[in-house]
C-alpha cells in the first residue's frame, strides 16, 4: 500500500543531509566528511521510493542497487550510474581509516553536490 507520509519522512532526512553537505562545503570543511552527507542524501532520497510503494526498505548503502529500483518509477534526467558507484564508495571508504581511504577533491565534491540536489529534487517531484 502506498505510504506518502513515510516517503516524505525519508525525504526530509535526505534534505537534512543535503543541507549539511552544502553548509560544510560553503565553510570549506573536510571533503571526506561532506562526501558522506552527499552519499546519505542520495541513499535516503532513493529509499523514499521504497517507502512510497509500501516496500521493505533494503539494508544497503549501494546507490546503484537503490537507483535501479527507483528507475522503475522515475525517468531520470542526467544521472550516470558510474557517478553513483563512486559516491557509494564514499560511504565505505571515508568512514574509516585504512587502505581504501581517500580525500575527494573540492571539484569532485561540488559536482556531486549538484548530482545529489538533482536526485533529491527529482524524487521530491515524483513523491509530491
């Protein structure tokens, strides 16, 4: 059964992550921290589609999996799966020190903030 209320709750959490990423970027904060909020914006936006459709929210952080599901409902404009795979790596690589850790450059962060905004807006338009 469709659940717009729950979908909007997920979308509100996505909005908070997006606003945090934008604020931290404006303050020239650490790009590895901003990258996590970018990933979370997209993840929560995409999971809101599951919520809207009354489906169980999957326990995954893989944006490509979530995006493929949401693509059954939304006709995306200007979204490349390659970018989503890179952003998924942020969540795993940036949360902990180790061999996979890397510091994204500012240009990449700016590009992916725009992508997160686009996905958030397209999902919001679909839900509303």
